[in-house]
C-alpha cells in the first residue's frame, strides 16, 4: 500500500517519474520513467502495485538472462 505521507520523514508525496535501478553482481539495469509517488522531502519513491508488478517482471527477466550465461 502507498501511504499518503512519506513513512520516513512524513514529507508530502507528489506524483512523478523515477528511475528504478536493478543490480545483479556487476550488471546493472536502469528502468526509466517509472510512475511513482515521490517524497518531496527525501526523494523516497513509492510504487503502485501496477508499477511494482512491471518492475518485478523486468527484474525476473533480467536475472534469468544473467544467470543463463
Ligand atoms: Zn520522505
């Protein structure tokens, strides 16, 4: 669930786009333009269930292709 305030600093959450970085050992994947609610104080991003599902899929693909080498 996405809180209506930042759970770290109680800052205001604003709709925006963020980057999600996936790391596997020395490989790195950046997922750009992920819609999220971003804290205006500390920059912490909160993803909707839809977006985290997408991120999950991309991460699984990424790890699979990395491990099959
Ligand atoms: Zn915050």
